[in-house]
């Protein structure tokens, strides 16, 4: 595991997804919409404000799991929350280091680690799991672990299994895994090796196959992890009527809240 520390000079990094607007106006990926303006970012911050109303943001600790290039982590830290972004790939982590150095926020940290080691990083008030769960081979066990390390809120933006073929994601037949219904997705080609897996900056870190839960199973898994309030949050899309993102990709935002802590 590596912990982010200030760098001397600017590393050569290539951003594949997150366009982060830096303090001097530089954009890390100008061809993309800035992370601060994304529907997901706005939805996340709305939920954070609701879940922690009246709390000092500086005393709310967040983990951004599989943070990729650090975009969501930066915006959470800019909103005042104590934020730890965890990323498992060296190439992506280099982007996090670059961004961390440039934004210079004392409440922002990054760690290069497998997200399955979250318990080694302590306990959090909220956990962000954006674009990650569908890259794991034991999603139910992972959610159970989040339940052990999250005091109040978990936000999961993920694909889920349906009868339809998701665009760009060919799935296996319906089956049962971890006592839950879903379908398998192959992270690499059948003849691929570990090197091919690590070369894909958007793939899983070590598992060749990932298990996509059926939507109802996903919601129940969140509840069974200890988040007694579980719901689907739609405000990350621009228009619920005309924007078919959820249906086209079988992907949405799911929120779990521990209500026994709401009075704290």
C-alpha cells in the first residue's frame, strides 16, 4: 500500500476519464465535462448534505473507493469533507498524486491499495462506491464489509444484471453466487492473462470475472449489510423522462442509510 505524499515536480500522467479543474484553471482532460459539473457529483453532494445536515463537514470522514483519477475525491474535499480516495492501479494513482499535489487540500488523501483492504483504513461516516461494484467477484461480501466500516451512508453507482444485453457488456447466463441471483461478466478475453488485466485501467484489479447482481438482489444486499434505509436515487441524470441512461446501461445510483445513527 502506498499513501499519497506531496511530489517534487509534475509527473507525466495521462487522464482517461476525470476532467478535474485545477486551481490555476488547468483541466486534466479538457475533452470531457468537468467532474464538478457531472450529475453524479451533484447527486452525491446533495445526499451528503441531507445525510449530515447540521454536522461540521470537517468532521465527516469519507472513503471514495476505486477513485480512478481522483475527481470525486477532489470535489468532496472541496466541499469540506475529510476524504480518502483509494485506487488500486499505479497509473491511476499517479493521476491522483498529480491532482493531490496541484489542489493542495489538507483534508484530501489518497492511498494506492485494493479496495477490499478497506478495513485497514479505519471507519468512515460515508463510503462512495462509484463504478466499482460491478468489477468485483464477491459483491455481497464486499457490501457486508462496507456495512462493518460505514457509520451512516453508502452510495453505490453500478451496473446490475437484467434480461437485456447491456451496451458493451456481454453477460453470462443467470446463476446464483453468494446465495444471490445475477450474471457473470468477463473482465478480460478468455485467452487473456494477468498482464492484460492490469493493462486495462478501467478493469478489475485482480479478478478475471465479476458478478453483477440482479437489481432487487442488489438492494437487498445493501439492506442486509446494515443499511436499513435503501433506495434508488435518480437525480444523477439530467431528465428522468428523456434521458434513457439507466435503461440503456442497466446502471443506476443506489443509496443505503443507517437510520439508527440519524440522531447522532
